[in-house]
C-alpha cells in the first residue's frame, strides 16, 4: 500500500491522547489506570484525586481534544487529505482498544497517529507507541497498522502558535514594565533517570529559547511542575513554586508570565498547579501573574498537524524544523527513550 511517491498509503488519522475523567465517579478508576505499575504512593494518588474533585471531577482534556479534532476535520476538509479522524486515549474513554476495534470494523487498514505531545521521552512518546501496540494485540487479526507522527517540539507551526500565545500574555502587562517581566516556561517534570535517556530537556530548552527570541523577550527560564514520584526519587527541577519564591527573594520584576510550553492543551496539571497553586502563591508573594494559553486549537497549530500528515504522504514535502536539533525521525530507534526511574 504505497502512493506514487513511495510513501505508505493511509486511510485514517488516529488522534491519541492522555485522557481524563468527565464525572466524579470516574476520577479514581482513571487515576488507577494512570498509576498502574508505577512507584507512586497511594497518598499521592488521593491528593491528586482532590485536584479533580476541586473542579467537579472533570478534566478539561477530553473537551479540548474534541475541539482539536473538529478543527482538524475542518482543516482536512478544506485542504486535504480527506481522511476520517478517530480518537483513542491511553487512560480513559474513548480507550485505544475500543477505537481500534471500531477502526477494524470500519475497514481501516493503515492509520497515522497524532499524539498530543510535542516532545520525546518515555511517557510522552515511547509509552504511546507501546499503548498502541498493546491495543493492537488485544484487537487481534485485521487490526489496522498504526504509524506514529514524529515529535514536533521545534516545528514552525508549534513554535509560531506558542509565540502568539506568549505575546498575547505579555501584552497584558503595562508596556513600561513588559521587558522586565519574568517569562517562565513550564513543563511536566519526569524522573531524572528517565530524562537522561532522552532529549526531553534539550527539546524543552530549544522550544523555550525559540519562543522567547521570537517573542522579543530576552530573559526567560525553564522550570518544571506536577512531579508525582516519592520524595526519595530525583526529578527534573526547579519546581515552578520554588522558582516563584526565588524570584521574589531576588527582588526581580513583580510581573510574571507563565507559559506551559510542555503542554499542547489545558490538562488538570495546568488548572491546578498553575491556575490555582501558582496563582495563589503569586498573590501571597505580591507578584502579578499572567498565564499564557496553550496552543490548543490555534490555527497555525492545526495547520501544523496537516503539514505533519502531508510530509508522511509525500517524499517531496519539506520536513521543517527550527533551531539546531532538527526534525525527529519518522520511526524511532528500538532503544529510544527507555523507561528509567
């Protein structure tokens, strides 16, 4: 099954994401799925559950994925390729296995998977490939072949959309103070051992530098949030809350723009760790906080998804990337991003 250009022919797009509960009774089963087999104390799981209950037991991620799919459907209808879009999650409904069953029933033979994560690490890339493989095994004979679209941390579409979000956030600070404002990029922390086996830190640093430069803001910092492992296990630092305290102690600008560059949509980690905890700390410290939007359904980001699809269908389509790391390969090496504690 190949096109005239020699590329594999695809008959569907599979949007693959983390998933999240939509009702209070779904919170604990969802978290048990997320944390199964991981060394996370139950006390931490119950603590995180309270974050969801604080927002009525509903994560924003599923609604945001519905919006992304609707925007992508419109983009493909207008510009092509005209492919149906399916949606399957890692941790909550619609689950990947159920979606692949439906794709098989619909006669889908080969699909391209767009994973809603821009970066390379075990949890943001390789684990999704493993999830898809397990779901394929569960479905059995006749299950569609699924190829994952490459990570896109430095794709112009992702960077340009993020720049627009950061510029909008900076514009909320009075012009006379804007250049002195603290621009802080955040990403989900991961265990230090896992980070050493992948390019996650390098990619985040490159994305932050590109967005800061293109936003015309020279001073910026990359920090982390949402760690969940035991205190004895080292994770990527500094933490966003520690960074805010440090900025206050250093007497730097009282204006803070927090841009969650590590996320493409508003997860619970953003609603609670940034919009709740970080905002409360900023108020306590006397800092004025503006939180930049995630790229979400920004038109340039949606066009980027189409461009990533086009480059897999056409050998002559440019594989664009900004910065020095270049585009990621279509097929990850077998030993890419190993799981490490």
